[in-house]
């Protein structure tokens, strides 16, 4: 009887799972959920389609596992910056910088998370809701701190500002992901210029 942690052809199960998730994440992020087949994932990972099913059970569960890994990476990066003690615009810019640096070697992660062809119910929806709530809570905390610094106290004003910030954040990262010739460092510098220009704040040394 095979051990529960045994892999295939001498590959430990955990390593094989990571191999499958790497291949699946790239394909889902490049072709979308609808355009990716389990057979293609197996071929990319160098294993058979039945073996992929033996590890994850279904295409939806495989996508959910990829989404969970991607969401965890983003949430952990944002939470680390939140714990660093920076506030206001600096926190926002450092969060953008951290996300750019995280995504630079794997831009497909962002496209995977925002895939319009992904299932909207079941396990995938549950995973998405978990990480959306986690990241939204960080945005609410950060924007709340910024609002307090500039004297905005009305709860509805703060709520509206959270929505604005999240839209700006999504737009900036999405714009950058579509331009692979732009490095994370170049995009961070661009964001500093844009925020300085729009707000009039002196941000020249914020990320120095």
C-alpha cells in the first residue's frame, strides 16, 4: 500500500503538488480558466492527465488551489508592510512596491486572480471571498489611517475613499502587468511621481 505522502517516480508528494501548481498557475494566468485544460496542465508539468486528477480531483479544485496560493502570497506581502509601521501615502506606495516586486517574476498571478472566466460559485468563490476580505481589511485599515491624518472623519467619506484606493491600486497593477518591458523598480518610481504630482506631497525620499 502506498504511503499517504508518497509521490510518483520517486518525487515526494508535496514536491509533485508544487510542480503541478506551478504549471497550472502559469496556464490559468495566461489562458484563463476557460482556456486551460487539465491535459495541458499535465503536459506542461511533464505528467499524465490522470495523475493531475489524482492529486486535485477536478479542474475547479486545481484552480482553487492555484488561487489560494496566489492569494496567500499577496495577502502575506501586504500584511508584512502593514506591520512595518508605515502610514499614509508611504504605506500605500510601499504596498504597491511590494506587490510589483512579488509579481515581477510571476505576473500571471495577478491575471489568475482576476480571471473573468473562473467559476463564480463553489470552492473557487469561497477561496476568492476569503482573500478578498483579507485584502479589503488591509485597505480599510490603511486608508483609515490616511484619512485620520488629513482630518477626514466621516465614515461614509472614508468608505468612499477605500473604494477609490482599491480601484487605483487595481488599475496601476493591471496596467503594469500588461507591460512586461517595465520593471518593478520603474513602476514603483512611476507611482511615486504620479502620487506626488496629484497630491502635491513631497515624496522624493519616501522609498529611498
